[in-house]
C-alpha cells in the first residue's frame, strides 16, 4: 500500500502538481465568474447622439463599473469617402485602402491594410444580411447617426437603407484603439 512516507519523490511531485492544477482551475473559474458578473447583471449606460459609447457592467456587488474604451486620436488621419455605399470614415495615414472586391460568399469587401505585421480590417457590404454576425451576442449602439450592432468592439453592423455593412477588425486585436477611432469617425452620405 502506498503511503506518504513510502511514496517516491516523483509521485509526491505529481500529486502536488495535480492538486495545484485542480485548485488553479477552480480559482480561475471563480475569478472569471466574478469579473463577468452573473447573467442578467449587465447594465448599459444611456447614450445620447453626441456621446461616446461607454459600456457599463455590474459585478456581483451590484455597483456599476465603467469600462473605459480606448479610442485613438483621429485628428491627423486621412478621410476616405466611398460613393458606392455612401460611407465616410477616417483611417491612419500609414494604412492603405484596397478597392471593393466580391468574396466567395457574395459580399462586397473593402480591405484596409494596416501593414505587413497585421491582418486587414474589412468592411463587408450586402443587401441580404450582416457578415458572420448571426447568433453572436450584440449590444445596440449608434454609428454615424444610425442604429448599429456591436460585438465586443470587434465587429459592428450598420444597416443603411437596404445595405448591411459589417465592420470587422479581424485578428489584429492590438489595433483595437485605431479600429474604435475609425468606427467613431464613420459618417453616412
């Protein structure tokens, strides 16, 4: 029979590592639940037309916690105006705008190239639906004076007339402040 006194050092180390993994996992699940709050405890800050969007969430205590949204300064940025879909926005002067192209799913896609070390930011346009937004949790917001949908400040959907526009940061999450600046600058013609 194996007892703590006659167990090898490797067995003791293995048991300690397993216990650390179990308690670490439990602590992580508790911490994630604490930070997210329980379902139904999210609240939204009231928005006005000229106010920046600042999401408000509540933690288990019920006290609101304002999460600051990082938005890059766009004052020195170039302005892009698209006559095809009537959208106007500012973008970093180091980035390149590619022309509209139709992808295999039938969406028109405008790519914004931030450089070789990043994935392109994309704007999808369609008369059928938003690009990849079905079933995702969304918050309502306003972009360029129009009602819009927001998926965690990473994916936005705006319906302008009969056109659905989807703004997608893609995998370049480090560009989130610049992407938010682009979104905040959107205007429609």
